[in-house]
């Protein structure tokens, strides 16, 4: 069993990592590198994939579809991107609640994938 201080550092790193990619960097370099915990590693892997997928889907898709959907109506693009934001917000909340509770609870859809893709973290 890990000492309580290490568990708290892992929990803190996990929580901070959910707040933007900058928060992830702070959590990784500020908390996790000097004091690795299984909880911290678990949460950092999940949030890294969540942030990366969000940036690729939200901004990449918005950029690509923006040009195509201008002729089809601006409202439909805004609605579609709004739905993407809501979906990622729900995933973010589920993950953040797990981090706050100190649980290694996978985020639906991407959680198990993150654990294998970023096993080195």
C-alpha cells in the first residue's frame, strides 16, 4: 500500500490534469515526475488522450467542416460543434469525478484505450 502522502499527490495530479493541457503539463512535471503513483499515472493517461482527442476533433473537424458547411448553413455547423462540446464535457465530468474520488475509473469510450496507448506514463 502506498503512503498517504503519495496517494494525495496522485489524486492532486489527477485533478489538476483535467484542467486544460496546461494543467496536464503542470500535473505531470510538477507532481507526477517527482512522486509517481498508480492513481496519478492512471488519471494522466486518461486526460492526455481526452485533451488530444478533443483538440483534434473539435478544432480539426471545425476547420475542415467549416469550409464544407458554409454552403449548407452556418447554423448546422454550430449545432454540430455544440454537440461535440457537450459530449466531451460529459466525458470530462465523469473523469474529474473519478479523480476527485481517488478512483481508477475509466472514462467511457477512451479510458481503456488511453491506458494501453500511454502505458509509459
